[in-house]
C-alpha cells in the first residue's frame, strides 16, 4: 500500500527533512506541500527546495487547496496552525501526524476532539531511540524506587522557543508513572534563588540552549553511592523524520483515535 503524504511547513528545516524521509520510505510518496501565506517558497517545487531534484509537487499556501490530494498530513509547525489543521483534517477525513511541541492543555483538548473524527498520531518526539528511552525511563523508576532522586537535563539549539522541551517533559511523565506519582505535583521545571533542599519526590528539570544542538536528553537517577543515567543524543533531524514517516504509514490503516509513537512501536 502506497500512502500519499502532505507536509506543512515544507520550507523549514524539519519540513525539508520530512520531504527527504518520505522519499526514502518505499511505502510513502509526497503528494502535497504547504507553507504559510507570504512565504517565498510558495510556488516552488518541494523536492527541488529540499535538495532532491524536482518531484512535481508545488508548494501552496493553504491546506484547503490540497485537502483532497493526500492520505496523511505531517505537521511539525506551531500550535495555532496545528490545531487549525487538525480540525480541517478531521472534517475531510484525513489522517494526521503531529510533531508540534509547546501545545497547551487547551490545544491538546482540541486535537483530542478532532481525533474523534479521524486518526491522529501525536508525539513530542518521533525518534525510535527516544521512544525506547521513554519506555526505559518508566521501567527504571519502577525498579529503582524511592531511594533515587531524578533530574532531567536537556539541550537544544539556540532557536528553540519552548522550554523544557516536549521530549524532556515526556521523559518526566514516564518517570512519574514509573514512580506512581502525579507529574503535575512533583515536576520542578526551574530553580532560582533560595529554593531549599530538594524534596524526596520531585523530578527536576534543567534546560540548556545554544549553538546547533539537535537535541540531547539525559535522565539521572541518583542515590547515595551511585548514579544511573539514560541518555539520548540526536545528531540529525532525520531520526525524527524517519520516525514520523514510519508513523504515517502505520496510521494510514487506522480509522479514528489518538495515538502516539509508543503505539506505533508496539510498546503499549
């Protein structure tokens, strides 16, 4: 089965990676590409813009122009655009992969509502390696138990606009689940000043921004006399692109529902 893929934000760094990832997957083909209105990329050939040579797919500036030309939309853009795209896909019966981070609880509720009409796969990180780390982080917390303090450190490039990263938060949620704690009650997203001694149950976060770091994440389990670390370092965005396209091919066979990369990999 060949799955027709549309990519929004096609001229961005991740958009170009996704176009290449679609071309590398034998089960997918690029059938539509979208950019924001006013972008210089509108009217350009998507394959040529991604450095792959002409593919015959012209970039448009509105999803509605190509809503009938694809099976699955891949969206790694911004929350406002992603929520609008989810509603449009739901109305048209089109599937959707969402890699957008920084979504609020309200945004997530809107996306969940859209998944009642179509199939949506949403993840903070589509890397297979990172999703393995989610699974390991939960299992490590359950095994190590309350004797271990947990801190999560993440680093990204200077252009990233949200902090902590969505991946770091997902790691924290996995740890909290392993500990059987409420993440919202124990997460400490930043520290400054006289904060006092660390509490036994908190999960701390530290954020680093600079250079061209694609994405580094480390979960540290620390007890008296030893430290266990689960770490993932991304050197290329292609790991995210490959995973998103793999998820798109998997999602094409689903009718409705909200899924994540753990579902795609069979970890649940």
